[in-house]
C-alpha cells in the first residue's frame, strides 16, 4: 500500500524518517497502524480497499477422473448423474 506523507514523522516501527511529499510504503495487513497515522494527520486520507481471500465455489461438480466427481463440500461421488443430483441437493 502506498500513501502520500502530508506531515513529517518518524515511523516508530521501522525507525525511518518520512518528510512531507514522501511515499509511505506499507506492506502489511495491519490496517490499524495505517489508520492511526491517517488519524494523526501524518498520511494522506485515502480509500483503503480490503481484499478478502475467498475460495470460489464451483457452479457444478468437478470431474476428477475415472468417473468420479468432487462436490464443493469435498465429497466424492461416482457417476455424472449422481454427482449432478447430489450437487442440486446442496443448493
């Protein structure tokens, strides 16, 4: 995450000095730290987008070979028709 510095400060975590106009690079998931620096008016107020890592749920059973299909819950079913029927029951 890159945020513009609007007021000089020394980062207490890294010990690095930032002057007005510098870019604050923060490669962490600790948004509390960035929020704190924004509230103290050291960093430019910026919209922060959080990306949650979500697993995609398949829209149909996945063929895993030899007539076996895997359902979204990890269960394996033999036969396409059985897999499709089990999948519809999960919705």
